[in-house]
C-alpha cells in the first residue's frame, strides 16, 4: 500500500480496503490488543497510543521492514561498500527527475543544427555557460547553469515500448518480461533505483530513505520500475500523491493527531512500552512500532513536507506549476534527510498527457520544456546556494529519446538507440559532455552508456558497491547493478 494524502489511517479502514491477509491480520492483532488494554482499565490512555497504531496502518511497509530486520536474509545490506570501490566524499542524496513519455533530445540537450531540416527541426540551438556546447533554444535558464551540469549524449538500450523502457531506465536492468507494451511489475521484477539505494545504504538510509512524488505513473497498468521488486516490500517507496503547488497540500498521515505535541507522543510511547512488557506482541511488532514512532515524531520530516515554509520568492523561482513545486518539495525533503527522491513528470501516457509527442511535437514540447527549464535550473541554483549541490546528485532523464526523422504527423516516435541524460551536482565535472551521437543523432558515435551504467554510477556515488550481491526470495544471488560507474565524470 502506498501513501495517499487522503489515505484513511484507522485499522477498520485498512480492513475495508481489502488489503493483504498479512495487513488485515495485523489490524486484527491490534484490535485484540485494544481489548486487552481496556481490560486493564487503560481505555483513557488508549487514545494517546492511536498515533503509533495509525502510522502502522498508513505505512504497512514498516511491517515488511520489521520482518527484514528480524530475518536479515540479505546480510549484504549490513556490509560496508568495498574500500576499493568507495568514492571519496560520497553523496548524501539523489533527486531523479523522470520526464515520462520520452523528451526529444534534438529539441533539448543534443540539437543537430547542421543536420537536414527533417532531422534538425524547427528550433535553433543556443550557446551555454560552457564554451562550444549548445542546447535547445527553449532551455535558456538551463543554459546558464550548464557549467554545473554534465551531459551524457550516448545513452542507449533495446526497449522500444514505454513500459519496458521505463523499467529499463528506472532499474538499470532489461526487464525479464521483455519489450512488451503493457508490461507490469511481477514477483520477478528488478528493484527501482531508489529502493536499491535504500537497501545498499542499510542503517545509513535513515527513517525515510526513498520518496516518490507527486503521483504513480501509468500506461493502462502501473508502469514497471517503480517498486522494490525482488528486494521486497521493506524497501518500497514512500509514495506521495498530491500537487505541491496547491495551497492545501499536506500529508495527513505524518501529522500528529489531536493537536498533540512531540513530548506527549514520546510519553505515550513509554506507556506503550510499559503495556508491552505486560502483554508482549513480539519483536516484529516492536520493530514496527519503533519505526512508526520515529517517522511520525520526526519534526524535520514533517517540516520537509510543509511547502508553506518557503518564501514566495523561492516558490516563484521554481515556477508555480506542478513540476516546479515538485522539484522544490524534493529539495526540502533532501534537506530533511531523505536520501532518494524521484520526481515524475507526466502521470499518464498520451499526446496531451506527457512527453510522448508522436504528432505536432513542436507545439507540445513548447508547452512542456519551459516549466522543466525553470524548475530544474532553479533546483540546481538553490542546491548550490544552500551548500547542498556537491552532496546531492540530480539526474534528469526519460525512458528514451525521439526518432531523428520527423514523421508525417510532424512528430517524433520512440527512439531508445541514442538519447541524452543530464546530471548535475554530486561533484560532477561541470560542463562535461560524455559520449556523442552521430551526425543524425541516431546512434552513439563514441562512449556508449547503458541504463545499467547510470544505475551503477548513482550507487557508486553513494559509496555503495554496485557489484554487491543480494538474494531474491528464491535464494538466487543478484548484483545491485551489472553496469560500470562513470567515474571519470566526477571530480573527486
């Protein structure tokens, strides 16, 4: 179950939602416990225990985390990265900006001004802060911060459908199900990168390792590549649904109910532990309760979600639109200690829904590029001003690029054979361009890079050995990544 800004938090509501037998059984267990407490004459104190119980209901992945903590089947999670592979000054956080649908590299980061008109397109390229490097004309603000970014112009993979391509891009692995249009996650799915990072960090991951916002993305089915897959539910994302640009944006599940203070919550926790000693529920539930209490009692995490804490000037700089305010929320969460934040740009697939511009690409991209230009450039500048840019890696990508040749509908079709991914921060070499596409932007001309290499790079920058092994539920060993980190792109 994922967090929704309006998710009910009572156990009755959990049962009504028809969730898994495990979750329903836990709710029933809590019900028995309430009866026991009443028999002790503590019904008056029970209201104060409800915040912890509500958190358990809202975040059932805490139960999976408790199971993992007890069983520890993947002991590699507790092991430090191999000294030989650990980078100097590892990053503390990563913000992944995912432009769902596939932005055109020709209109953004890899223009071809000397190519034929049917490849070049309608727009011009513009100079940037990096001498000799040009980008699309609708990215003027990004052009000014390109000296703090690096472009990888030779990314490629074999998946041509959105679902399979998203799985490849978001996990760094070719999906076992193959290149299917309606591919969905199943028990064999590989973990999304944020889950892999949370797993690899172990205890260093903190109380809220991975947040995805402002929605889950779909193409008829939920796109694969968004779940922890074979890593298990203990490493699932904290999924937020809601527009941070709305004045009433909030996450009720993290709010202290009934106007209680943190101190009152801690006092109730002591009462809970006293009662547990008289009627213990076992270490599994104790782990759950401790994790839930840490989460809902973290004032820092709560403040991270409170967009009203930002000045109007900062909010305007990011742009008063969904992508801009989502990126601002991501920066706030990084400040609050979240290690990995995915910002999705485009919830559903379609010509007018996301970046999938098979027709009239120029009017459609003219709508999409300026908000992204404003938000991403603001994020880079803001992280730098706050002293967070060196310790935070920003990754900007889609699931693939667009075809070199403009089609008969004045659009560009899917093209995973060569596209561009942009990096910023994390001590990346500012102004670097890694790899290159050929004259028509069709295929890598040099230094090809795979999604596996990108995933390995992110893991390596966190100080996690990409080759570290874990075991799936059947006991089969897997590496966190089979790619090679792009170590030369970073000034360490």
